[in-house]
């Protein structure tokens, strides 16, 4: 089954996976302040605005550290609102509502999640027909297609690397790359799986 891009989030762990039929020549790179999805060196040139974006950012908020992740350019304004002190629910809702679903041939939903250093986790999506923001207390998935409403999922990763690998290896079609994040006693640890 093809579900497109997806996020998984729980109180201590999260993951984001790029699945793509149209733009498979992408990878995630670790930049100083973000994990960024972008084309590989051998990718054909494209002017598609949905191919490159920061998919995960950890930021300092007035109450501690929070990580935001998702399938597009909404990750940056969500992270910026969190830094300003917005509650995660408000940052997710406001940014997703403002940017709306992707205006491509498929009306692709935007999906995002947050985890704070206290273990509060939220998952959100904006589709053509709805804006959903939910607090979760167990691993929960939302995808751009098919599973485009939050639903519980079995996800047992105990490290960021395991989260990235588990997301990448899920039985959904067209895996491209994945990022994982885990909450530790010292903040957040991240990892990348580019399928190498």
C-alpha cells in the first residue's frame, strides 16, 4: 500500500519518512539546526516547491526543548512559534491552517508532530476537508494518503537510529529516506536512514 509521506509520534519517540513515486532521488542531511530533505546529486532538476524542506527541528522554548517534524515547509514556522512560546497545539494548528494542504495534483495533506522535553506529544494534519490536532499518549501515525487521520500504530523503537530504521522499513511502498528522534534525559537525539 502506498501511503506517501508519514509521521509517527509518541511521548518519547518520533519518526518521519519520505515515500515517493514522483521524486525518489532524495535524502535527508543533518544541518546545524535541522534535518533537511533534499535532492541527491543525481536527481533531475525540478522547480517543485515540495521536494526540499526542513523535516525536523529541535528548538529551545520558554519552558524547555521541543522537537517539531513533518512533511514540508510548515516545520519552520511551527518551530519558530514554539520558540516564541506558543503552546504546541496552537503552533501546529495556526501554521497548518495558514499554509493549508499542498496545492498539487493530489491535494496532498500537510502533516506534522511535536514532542516536548516533558513527554507531551501532538500529531496534526491539514487536509482539503479538515484540520486535526491531537495529543497522543501512544505511538500514532498520520500519512499523506490512505491513513490521513491519526491512528495508533505499533512502533517499539528505543533509539533515534531504531526509529529511523523502523519507519524506513515499514511495509508501505516506495521508501526513500527517514528521520528518527527520541527523547532522552539530555534532550533529543536524532538519526537519519537514507537506505544506503
